[in-house]
C-alpha cells in the first residue's frame, strides 16, 4: 500500500516541525523556505504532493501530526 501526501505549501509558516520529525519525507525548499516533499518521493515533480511506501507512512504521519497549522494530509 502507498500513501499520498499533500502539503498546502501556500500556508506553510516554515516552522520546521515536519522535516525535524520526518526528514525521510519532508525538507525545506531552498527557494521559498517552505516545506516540500523530498524530490524522489514527489508526484509529477510537484513539491506539494508525493507518495510513500508503507514503511515510511508512520513517519509521514508523524510529520503531519507535528504541523502546528495542520496543512499536511496523508491518505
Ligand atoms: S510543520 Fe507545517 S508549517 Fe511547519 S514547516 Fe512543516 S508544513 Fe510548514
């Protein structure tokens, strides 16, 4: 099973909680300082959308749960 991750990047406040919690999935975009999905996990090279295998799902969810403005969804 794969999980799909979406970040509402326009509402990211660059707090760093997601990438501190799960650097295997999230990182800071060098250009706008907001969160993005690691490039090798992105869908259609979209920094706001990606998919992970089951092994990374708990990590992705922990990062989403850590977001203070609740803009990451993992489904
Ligand atoms: S935890 Fe949320 S607000 Fe903070 S950097 Fe990640 S996506 Fe942005």
